[in-house]
C-alpha cells in the first residue's frame, strides 16, 4: 500500500489489484520472500525505494545486488 498498490485482506488472503504504476517509498523487509518482493517492486516503481532490513534477502540470495545489476537494475547497497 505504501508504494501505491491496491491491497485488501479477505479472511486469511490478501487480494491485490493491478495499478497503473507503483511509487518508490521507504519499506521494511520482514523475511526473505517479503524482502525479495519489495526489491522487485522497488525496481518496477517510479522513484527511489529504500528497503530496510534487507539482510534477510542478502543471506538467502547470494550476491543479489550484483546479479540484479548484471540484468540492468539501478540498485545499490546502503551502508
């Protein structure tokens, strides 16, 4: 939602409707898959996305930043 997605909860499921565009925003990774999804959403979004707590993703996906850069992504690891 923070990036502009239309999401609603129905019981134990999240229903996500497509939107014209996502906007960059500060977001927080809570686990490996969520973090990877936020990184991909950030790459598709207009503007800058800061993914905090990305250590989950870096432990689970070896050299993810370098691999994404190799595919043309504009991504950097914040210190």
